[in-house]
C-alpha cells in the first residue's frame, strides 16, 4: 500500500520528555536517607526502556554509560553517588541514592568491540530493584545499558532471559523507532531467526506516540509485532499512549495495572520453575543495602509518595488533604462539573504533579519596531504568500457540514507539487478570542506593545531556552495571534501551574483535583472530552490570573494546518486547489460558546464575502474570485503519488472530503491520456461515500465527466443517510461497497499488482477499511 493521504511529519519534539516522564513513573525516586519509601517493588523484573537521550541531546542521542563514568569514582555500597555532570535530571533523581549491591557472578560474554563506542546509539536497560538491585546486564548483541544500572556485575541476555520484561518505546520520523533503538529493532527483524526464538520471553510494552503524526506509535507496534512473530508472549496488554490527547490518560492506568500483572507473572513463573527460595533471595539482597526498607510488598493499590522536587515553588508535599482547605462538600446527589466535584474526589487526599519551575521572563518595552515575518514561524523552508483566486461552496446550505474549495494562484512563485502532495497553511488564532484573552490577563491596553522574551535568570529548569516558535521581540498581540495555540487542551502540568495563580480556595482545590491522579476521570470528562481550553478555564475560574510568561511556557506552538492538494499542475498550470470542511464545535456545559476550527473558520471568514449562493434556486453553490492572500509552504508526500507506470491499475477510497486528492489524480490522468494517446493506461476505481446524494455529493459533475471520457473506469458511490424503499438495502458505507466488490478488488491488488489509496478520517474510517481487508 503506497500510503495515506496525510503528509509525513517529523517526530514530535516532546517524545524525549514523554519518555523521561514515563521512566520516572516506572522507576520512582527512592527515599533520601532517613525517609520511608512505601512504593511498590518488583522482584527481579527487568525493565527495558527505549530510549533515554543524553542531557542536552535530542531524542535520538545515545544513552549514558553506567558504572564508571569518565572522571567518576566507582560506586561505594551504602553511599549515595553524586550525579554525573552529563546525566539527565530525570534519571539522576531515579538513581541518586540507590546503594550498590554486592558483586554477583554471571556467565561472561565477550566485551563490546572497541568500534561499538562510535557505532549506532544503543537502547537502555533498567533492571529490577530487589534481588539483583543495581545489577546491569547487556544484551547478547552488546548494547550499552542505561544510567540507572549501577554495577556491571552481569549481562542481560534477551535470548535466555525468563524474567518479565517491560518495554517503553517512542516513535520518530516516518514511523521509525528512535535512533537509540534502531540497532535493537534491526536485530530482531533478522529473517533468519526461528519463529520460536523468543518463545521463553514474557513482556509488556508501552508505546508513546502522537496521533497528529503519521504512523501513530509505529515504533512500539513494530517491536510488539515482531516479538509476537518470534514466539514471545504478553504477560500484560500493550498500551499505546497519545501525546496529542495526553500521555497520562494511558500511561497512568497502564502503570497502575503493571504491578499486579508483574506479581501474577512472577508467581506463575515461580510455580512453574519451582523457585521456592525466590523470596528469601530477595530479602537477602535487600538486607545489605542501608536506607532501604527491609520489607517491600507488592500491591496493586496506589501509595501516596512524598516527593521533594527542587523546582517546586510552593510545597514539597504533593499529597494534600481536604482538611487543609475550608471547603464545604457538595450534596451527595449533586452532579460533578468542571467547577464542582463530588465524593470520593472531593474528600480524597490528592496526588498532584510537581510544580514546573518557571523559566521564561517577559519584559515590556516602549520602543516600536516591526513584527517578524510569518516565514519565521516555521522551519520547513520557503514560505509563499499567494492570493485566493476562487472560492466554491461544494455542499448545499442544508448539508450537515459545509465543504469549501479554494483555488490559489501560484503562477509567480516557485511552488511545485504533484497530485497527492500536501501543503500547510499558516493560520492565526481568532481575533475575538485573542481580545478576550488579553482582557482576562488584564493586558487589553498593551496588546500592541512590544515585549522581549528571554530565559529567566536563576531558573531551576535544566537546559532552559526560549521556545523556538516565540520571537525574541514582537508585539504581545503577535505572540497570542500567530505563535501560541490558545485553543490547546491544557495538560495537567499547566493546570498545576494555574493552581498557583488562583486566589479563591475553592477554585484552587478544584484545579488541584483536575490535575491529580484521583481526578483523572474528571480531567478526561470535563477537560479532554469537552475540548476545554485556557479561555474556558479562565471563565470558569475567575480568580485565576496567570502571567504572560506562564502562557508562553505551557501553551504549545500554533501549528500550521495541512491540506491535501486537489488539483494537477498539468491540468491547471499555475493553480493549486484544496478542499476542506468548516469544522464546528458545538457549545457544551463546560464550554458555553460554540467554535469553528482555527484554520477552517478563519478561511471561511476570509472568503465569506465571495460566496453568494442563490437562495431562490436549488443549486446553492457559490463561486467568486478574490485578492485575499494566505501564507503556505509545501509538504510533499512521496508515498502518495500516482504509479510511475501508467499501465498499473489503482483503487482510490475517499469518502467525504477524502475525495480531494483523487480529483487531482484524475485530472492528471486525463491530461496524460490526451497527451499520450499511444500509452497503455490501467483501470481506475473510485469508492466514494457521503451522507446525502443531493446535499453533499462532492464533485458529482466532474466525476461523471471522468467516467464518460474513460479517465475513470469504475465509480462506486454510497449514501449513509438516504432512505431506500428497495427490498435489498443499498450499502451505506464505502467498506460495505468494498465487500461487494471483493473479487474485483482482490484481482486488481493481487493478480495485477495494483495500488490502493485511501484518504479520510485516520482515526475511524481507516480502521474500518483495514478491518474490511
């Protein structure tokens, strides 16, 4: 399959931070001397983390080497070791006070080749703590372990290991594993390995990804699928965490269930192998370690941990009791909401995240200057400012969704594209929403003032720097309009920071609940699922007055929006067309104001004066021209181009606006047929679906023309909301039509080696098509 219509994007810059947060959750910091650690422990449960980057490096950097670091003394049993200057702060906290165990004999493996030091980055190994606490073992393929391992007393051989293994892995690039895991993945993908190579292995896998990018969690899926092919068995279900909606929604419950799963797996292993002395071995290894609790019990229940965070500005104790705040509990029959909670959350002690350290400072200036050019907001290369030459409404006024087609003039630019490519539109936040935010911040009169954004002196944030998407100097309104995603759903870390900006005790408590583990379901229901943004929070919690610097620290970059090209430069030279639905978000109890999409709403407003549908006729399509300009940049998608050989047949599946790139395909194919009458062209299939034939059948006339001139050989359509009086109900969805044409589809794909293209809702429709196959 050549690919999907969604353009390939680069790896999310947050993947490294996501891994570090997960590492700290899987391996919480042990107590400082004199403190009691009540966290769970896992007897001899190796944990494989892929990967952990070196401090100051990107997500693909090689991990630090444990044991004897350059310029560092060997670990001394019973003495806390100072962190290595190059170690990452997350893992430094996780292993700073772990005592080293006594030496442990193990079968010797050949040392790594000297050249390996300069070879590809290596995956990380984090062993379990009791029985063999502190040991580290390399893979049989000679990879370096991670900095949590303190003593090179043994080696970790995945080919013979029978203890449960936990794998945490992110995704980068075009669905690739991280740089530090590529050698590992390449090794297990060796085709010569027998199907029972890992039949002895039990593992659980947590994949970290972002559904805003192509091939969501493909790094984890690849490892999971290959281990299954080699005979490995799950002792715990695979989890796939999405940074687009919040990693904690999957990571927290996944880790909570991990302890019980490990306990059961180890118990089963003990029964099978007759390891009656396992418990005594664990107790023996722990007895030699000072400052470690002598009896650690497995528990599936969450324990409250008192954690000291050097970046905390308010309180070191993150477990707060309801009694600390004079708050009257609501009635038992009261319904929870964004601003109100009910038992048990309202009466629970809360585990809330550590307070992120401040690191941005904003200084208002009296001098005037010019704002940066929009091209400085992206690192994707050349940005083009092009006029909108035409706007067409493709749907009727009574259609559920409004679909628009815009035509851009690229004649005077060097913009190049092929059918199937995509491009991005640089869009602003809604003007009225920016004004509301300025009013909420008390900065309405300073919107046009220039501000200087820099790193705060003395910040405790490691490696702090000004976000690349924030200009060093610009107007306040420019930052809020073009740089920050003010519609972004706030993460829990942002809510934690807003707690410190809230004066009302009741509102502060509710924000604490929403960012706590105890309030996870409330966070999902009232913030995540309700699409609540910063403006909604400031409206719901009026005593919350965050600073501008806090917004810059926590609001993500306003991303350019990507659209598929729906034209052919061969068919329409100097023109670029694209199609989109005007996205609408209805009001809800948590968000009293309805929205339109950031970019689609802006584009619709931009061309609104140009659309004049005739209300007295049944054809309500509007068409006009304009001189409005927008800024765009190309996003080629080499995996979604027409076959290089025109004789190869292909199938296109595009319900709704998913048909857009295939109009460009057919335009290009029609022009090639006109220019090269002696060529052999393969058959073309198009499966299209919409709700109503007479309301939102996009490009109906154009498709009929393609059929009549032979450019399109087969057109299959379906309508999901139209009623039918036929004895046999017609198919409603494209997957139903695919099933009816199963033999022909199989012939094109299997016998004639044809191509299959699909474009549409990647979260739902693509899964349905996959199930159909």
